[in-house]
């Protein structure tokens, strides 16, 4: 809701609704994604990241590990599995993504 009120330097809204079925809404003519993990919009928070996320690399640091849990589910005749994987991520080109920090009121 707050994003729809933002304007660029020429006074145009940066958020544009889609006018075709199957075409996403855009910010500055680029499709966007939302996340429930983004900090709330208040002073000092970085609440928007915009740019080319192809420069954010995710690396697999170890292989996957699986553990079979026979005893935990034995009473119900089921078998459980526990899987884990260690990952890492890094922004390779810092200029590719910029964040919006909310100013203090």
C-alpha cells in the first residue's frame, strides 16, 4: 500500500498496475516480488531492495544430509526423515542492488 504512493522525480508513480491478464504489476517497469520477512516501514529500516538479483549468488557449502527417524514415529507405523543443507549467499556486484532506507520523520 505504501509503495503505491511513491513517485519518481518527474511526479509519476513508480508502481504500475498490470493491464493484461498474466502480466505482473511492475515497479519502474520491472516485475517485483514481496516477502513477509521484509522489515516494517518505519524510520531507519531498509524495506525495499531493487536491482539485478542475478549478481546475488547462492552457494552450496556442503552436501545434503538425511537422517531416518524410525523410533520417533514407530507408534503410528510411520517413518520420518530429517534433511539439512548448508548454504551461503553473497552479492558479487554491490552496485547491482540498492536498498531504500526510510528517513526519520
